[in-house]
């Protein structure tokens, strides 16, 4: 059976809500639009945090199973929003910055691909309506060399191989 849970948001003042997640964590949510005090991240910022967190956790778990010697790992997200309401995300770019020793570029690409296609539910929810680009930067700790690449979405990869 699918898992479920309840998240509750309580209005504190103006646009600030205190959210309690199903697992009991508390987060203040606010927005400067409409007079909020910026007492916490906005709902749109939380979407980026959710996507980045989900992607990062899945990718690092896969890299560890592949026995990659990762010494530092960061995920940076940039976004473009629609100009008209509801001002949704129209594009999000994730850049995985992976530092380590003896990293395999093929393994990093595969870990990101598996995250996109199989494991990250946040990616799965956003991908149908948002253009998501996944890039990586591999930094070899021993030499300082940097390798940069992009992981095409599965439907894009299939379209490229058909040509």
C-alpha cells in the first residue's frame, strides 16, 4: 500500500504559516509578496529545496553503492519562472558538483540518470510540466582537473539516438 501522512499548516500572522510535517518537523513558511516578513522560505523555494534534496540524496546513495570516493557533493539549482500568474517554474537547472578521487564520469552520469528516471518522486512530479536540465561538474581532488557534462532526459536521449 502507498504511504500517506498529514501535513498541517497553521496561520501565525499575515502570510507566515507554521507547517508541521507528517514526520513531526516544523517549518516556518512566508513570502514577501503581499506583505510577508520573510520569516521563512516561500512555498516556491521549498519546491526547489525538495527537488534538490531528493535528487542529491538519491544520487549520493547510488554513488556510494558504486563505491565512488566522493569527498564533497553540492547541488546548485537555478530557475526561470513564468512572468504571468501563476508564475510557475518553466525551467530548472540542477548542477551536481562532485569532488573526489578516481571518480568515474560514467558512474556519475548513471547515478544522476537513475535518480531522474527511477528514484526521485519530486523530479517525477515536476518533469512533465517543467523543463529540467541536469548537469555535472566532476573535480578530481588529486589533479584539480574538472570535467563538465550534461545528462539528457531519457526521452531526449531516445530522440537523439533515433536521428
